[in-house]
C-alpha cells in the first residue's frame, strides 16, 4: 500500500449543522483519505494544527445510488473522522492549512 502524505490524509473539513453542534463539545469533523487510520489521523492533526487530540472516531459512509431525470448515478462514499480536542483548544477552519 502507498504511504499517505501528511497533507493528503486530511482532505477537507465538513461544515454542516451537525458538525457545528459538535464544535461546542470541542469536536471537529474532517473528510479523510480512505486508507488512513486513527493513529495517522491523530498524528497529522496534531502536526498540522498544533493541538492535542484526545480521541478519534472514524465513520465510513457507503456509496448511494441516485436517480435524477431517469438516469441512475452513484454518489461516492467517503471516510470521515470526528476529532475530540483537549478542553480549551480549537481548530480555526476559516484560516485554512
């Protein structure tokens, strides 16, 4: 398997209503590389944003079939990580990496 680069394992932050509610509990949600694991995600988040990560939860979303105007298409699945930070720390998603 190809080794994943630090900036490649974390694809983008997920900013939804549910993710903003989680941010009140010191949690941040990211879309991550499909081959990334909890240890590599924790290491990369700490390295990129200089914060202390307490816990990493990973959720795999499955592909879904959609029908639009009579044509069948697929919505690709992805892996997302919910990062729990140390109390008092936060990640400012507006500044970018």
